[in-house]
């Protein structure tokens, strides 16, 4: 009887330890997820004003200023790409994978613009698509804040970014 009681006590201690470790790990994953969502939201906000490029072009902004803005967008897109890829790995949600693909496309495009000899020409060639992408990113940003981000919104964003040309 004593032996059985000792085994039960040991099993209770082990299960208590494992339960604690499980919940601690879940809390860490939850904190990481919330941090990644905060980073994603910040970078979405950064990218949501791409319509400013059209205004800059219309007011004959210098090539250096356009390169600087393209560099800022490239950085925001790269950070969003990394954060959304990590969110996809944590959650398995396709919306985050789509966001990763779209932001990767944007990062490549804006790096190309930044390193171009004539950034204004590339931006003019894509100004309507960039304006539409800016609107789509604004919608994704708002949906993410509401917690209602869906695959149709991020899928549309992927389609728009695939329309960029250089």
C-alpha cells in the first residue's frame, strides 16, 4: 500500500511539473505571437502610405528623395516579411503566409527602385499598382487591428504585388 501511495505521489508531482512547463511554454509562445503581431501592425502602418509616392512624383521629388522613401518601404516590407513568416510558423494560418509573400515581393521591388539609376521611371511605371497596394495594405492593417484578417484580403495583396514590374 505504501509503495502504491509513493508511486501516486511521484506521478502527481511529475504531472504537475509537466503541466506547469506546458503552460509556461504556451505563455511564451503567446507572448511571442503578440510581439510579432505588434511588429506586423507597425510595418503595415509604415507601408499604408504608398500613395505618397504618387504625390512625390507629381511634385517632382528628387531621385535621392524617391530612393530614400523606397529604402524605407523596402525595410518595412522586409521586417513585415520576416514577422509574418514567423507568425505563419507559429499559427499555420495561410493569411500570414500570403502576407509574407506579398511583403517579400514589395521588399524586392523597393530594393530594386532604391538601387535604380532612374527610380522615378520605375515608380511611374507602377504608380497605379502601388496606389492600389497602398489601399489594400490599409485594409489589411485595419482588419489586423480588428482581429478579422482573412485570406481574401491577403490573397488580393499577393495578386497586386505580383503585378509590379521593373
